[in-house]
C-alpha cells in the first residue's frame, strides 16, 4: 500500500505515525516544500528571539524519518490526478503515485490587499522562509542555533506565488538593520511579530483595524490590559487604523505605512491579517473546494475524490454550530491528523471537535478559554472579575439561561478539561464560582484565586 | 507581583558564550584548569614550584585553598542567583527555590570555620549525605565524628533523604539543598539549554549513573569490611583503603575518579559545553538512588491534556535532558527518575500545560507509556 501525504506539519506527521504504528511495511511518503523536518510552527517566534534553535522546535529526532521508513520529497506539489492517482510536482520532478492520499498542506498567510504589499521589506510571519526573512531584516540573520538543514532544498521545485519562497531583504539593500518595523493585523501572529521586535530592542507600530486588540477572543476590558502591557514594552498600538497603502522608495523598498489616520515611516512591515487554506495548487483538480478555499470533507475527512482525505488547516470541517470552515489551530490539526491516519489505514472514525478550547500567551500574559465566548449568544450574561493583588488576573464566565457556557481567563493557568466538564454538566454560575479553584492549574506556591461576588 | 510563566523572550541562542563559541570554550578550559589545580596542587608545585591557590589563600588570610574554593563557590552561586532571578524571578517557585538553596549553601560555607572546632577541626557539611559524600558512611568516619553527627549522617542518608524523596521527589534535595545542584542552577544556568535531549544521551545516562552507584556502594561495602578485617589482612587493606597517592587503592581511586574528576573537573568544567547537570545527570550516585525512590513516590509532572503545541520550550530548558515535550504532546503525566524538579519546564511553557505536583493519585503514569511521536 502506497500512502502519500502532502504536508509535513502536525496533521501530516500525526497521520503518518498513526499509519506506521499499525503497518510497519506500508510505503509512506511525505511531500513538503517547506522543510525536511516536521517542526512546530507555533514556535517560530522563539527561534526568532533566540530562545530556541531550529533543532529545538522539531519534536522528532532528526533520524526519525529514516528510522520510521518515511520517504521525503522536498518539492512543491502542483496538482493531483485523481484518476491516475498521482501527485504532480514542480521543477520537473517525477509525479508521486498513491493508493491513498492525505492532503495536509496547511495554511498560507493572507496577502495584503493594499498597494505596495509586495514591496521589498514587506513579509509575513507564518512559514520558515518568513522567519528567515524577518530575522534578516531585524537581526541580520539566524541565531547561533543556525538554519534548518537543507533550508533551500526546495528552490528548484517551487513557484513564484509559493508561501515558501525566500524574500528579498530590505535591510540588505539599506546596508543596515530595520529600525522601525510595523505590524499590521491584531491577532495572534501579529502580537507575536510585535513581541519579537520588542525583544530585539525595537519599538514597533502595531496597526489594528478593530476597536480593540483581538476582539474575536477578548472583550474591551481584557484587551485593554494586553494593550497596556504592549505599551509598557514600547509598542505603539494604533487601534481603528485602516491601512490605505504601503509606501515605497525609489528602490522598491517599503518606506512607510499610510492609514486613514496618517503616515507612519517604516522600513519593515509584517502583514498578519490571517491565514487561508494553502489550496491554490488544487485549482483545476477534481478535489472540491468550498468558497473559502478549504477542502470540503465529510465527518470522516474524506474529500470529493476516492481515496483522498484532508486534514489540518486546509480542510473545511464541520464546527459545533453546524457551519463548515477550516479550524486553524494546532490541536485540531493534530486531532484531525490522527483521524486521517486511521482513515488511511481503512478505518472509518469520525472527527468530532468537541467543546471549543484554546490558549495563548499575549506578551507576558497567559490566556485560556473554553466554550462559547464572544459569540454574542441570545440572553448571554458575562460575569467578570479582576484580581489585582499579588497575582493579576481576569476571570470571565459566560452564562446563558442559568448555566455556564464559556470561560475566558487571563493571567492564571486553568485546566480547560475541568472547565469543559462544567460546561457539559450545565453548572450554574454559583456552583462554578464556589468550585473554581478545582480547575486551577497554577504553578506551585502561587496563592489561589479568591473571587469576591458582586 | 507574581506573573506566571517566562516573562519576556530569551535571547539564549544569540549569545555566543552560551553556545560553545570560542568564549564558551575558554570559560570551560579555565574552569577545568581551576579544578585541576585545586585537586592536584601538590603536583603543580612539584612541576612548577608554586602552589597558586594556596598562595592566594594565604595572601587573603584564609587557612587553606579549600576556604578559597568555598569563597569562590559562594560568590559563583550568589552571582548566578542574581542572573537567574533577573530572568526567571517572576515565578514564586523559582524565587523560593533559589533563595533557599543559595541561603543553605552560603550559610554552611561561611559558618564552616565556626562549626569545625566543634568537630575536632574536621570539615563537615550538614547539607550532604552518603553516597554523594562518599565517606559519610565509612566506619572510620562515623567513629571519628561526634555521636550526634554520626547519627545524623546515618539517619539522613539512609532514612530521611529517601523518605523526603518519596513525599516530594528528589527535588527537595537536588534543587533546594544540594551544593552541586545549587551551583548548576545559578552559575550554570546560562548553559542549561545545552544538555542533550537525544535518546543516545539518555541511554548513556542510565548506564553511567548506575555504574557509579554500583562502584559507590561496593566501595563503601569494601571499606566497611576493611574496618572489620583489615588489620588481619594487610594486603586486602592496602588494595581497599591504602591512603597514599603512590599506592593505588579502591578508596583512593573512588576519591580521584568520582570525587575529583567526575564531580569537579568534568561536572563543573563542562558546564559551558554540555550543560550544568553533567555530574548530577550522569554520575551522582545519590541522584541515582533518589531517582529510584522518586519513581515510586508522589512526585510527578502533570500534563494538561490536549493543550500542548509541541513548541519545545520545556525540553530546550530541561537541564536534565528530559524530552518533556514528548510526554506533553502525548497527554502523558509522568515521573522521570532523573527529574530534579527545578520547575523550568512548567515555567517556560507558554500554554500552562505542565505542573509539578506531589500526589498519590495515579498509577498509570509511573511507567512510560508508548508515546505517539517517539516510541516505535
């Protein structure tokens, strides 16, 4: 049996491992344009600052592919022949035939829609090649951890519009490192791009279209704390700024950001306005895409083509509210990868997302959420508590019709599995507040949260 | 204010001296040189006609070079503690742990001159136990010590240390009390990311630490036997406990190979190249025993299921070379024998996935389960 997986990320690797665990002799091939090794994309910011090396963000030892018998193809997949059952590659490489195929090609950064978005000195912060570009702009190159092995092995088999192409670096034209970076887009990748610039000693501009930072997850009170924290670190947070253009100099280097509120000189711009399914290469194939570009899959992650499955950021799966769209999260990619692995083996498990949860770290403030938060449910009420003692934290419990449906927590650590259990048990607010510390996951010696009931 | 987790991004890999650059190699060479001179000063004197450390000690009014060493050691852990707390002091656990450890070591170091007269001029440390302090259970040592200290060292080594490790894990000793651990977690902290996480290094550790433990126990046993029968068997006595440098004996070999070379020259000298726990991880016989005890005790690292993003901060900053991430991404709470409970994995985790705790509530995570990403 020939298993082919397009993508070397968490979804693809989890699937490959699931297959290998049961079938030691099946041929497993992973096609990746981006990298030789599976790495944690969520960890790029720490490689940038020098907190970790490329080796450190790889969960597997470097001999894992050999040891597990995974064949690697380092090239851009350009299409799928679902009749002849093969994946075509860029650069004139031999197509890869499959019996069962998994598409786990992930996301690509959403390009800037403004004039000047492709100027030199403008980039993203999603792929290894983005990291390489941003490090060159700000630090002048990689840390002593070095570059990933065979970093440029794909350049003969790539495409001009690939998210994994190397970008030209404005700092190298200027002959000096970036002094005034700007980051556009008030989400998680945006705040990471800001934080690494701060750690490099810069004072970046942070342009956010909305009224407050990350409105999809935070309310104004929570977000103000994050913004204050950014301000204390020297970030200029510009809320409610609509970008109009990225200005360039005569040499084609970015020179500033023009918004509806003014002009901001800038020599390095990170566009972080979200990601979209990396599925452009499937246009014209028999694989059905939805209007967002996600690969349409059923509950068992089967695509419209026989023997072809999809998992991770590129797959449009069914959410708990009945809608179908991609889930662009590490955990869901991992879970989908495991389900897809079983599908490749011939089992028929269903992918069930369960109650929503997530976590993040916003500058120095840790964030945990579970359930329905910021969904503006009918008759929802938000119980909010701000702790301002030895520990600073915020606790927000969303209540609907007398029972708790969501939690949004900043500053402390919480076991989301306990919070989810309470949501599923339809606990009352009173009961939850009385038991809250049973879900605490704070490090030892941290005094427990004491809520005062208003 | 207590803010959990690592505050601010670290620039570890952008600092050459922390990454085996020429500066790092020079620091390592200087440390090795220092320990070689410290332990073999008589040889240095034979060859070069000077005893540098003794000369410095005398010039500074210290009784011998071991006092100078104590002074430098205290300086190193205090300086290292400042370095550490500036980076990680926002966490209460880190703050308490380092403060207690440094306080114990410095207090003992500086009170030594006052304690020694009470023990007939012997250097004694209440912070060490057999088998780390290999001679504390030698019959001759026990016989020479005041009764209460002899009792302290027997009860401490054979009963208190293991019992505390059952209740709190080996961390109570290795990360809160011990001098080697104290130096590693302060002066050695800049290099903690250099400890190898490879499977190979784990295999080496398991072989080497148990070999040293075997040698330590055998040596103690033979010396006990020598105490009983040595007088009637002079050849046996010479092989086991001959004390002269020119006559090699098992006892002097242990002092040299384990006490001087592994704990000092290799253990500290290689900080800048292989991380600060080379001795503790690979050679310390006390760590080996406490590690066994820890496996059956309450201590564990609890993993919050489903939340790990596999970033690797935990593994990178594990000074014992444990691939914490492999457990975290498999949702597997665990107890590893080598874990000294420094708490850095939980501290570095950006998603609050890890938590050190003492609890009887588990059985399944005693044994390493098959982990999805590492075991096949």
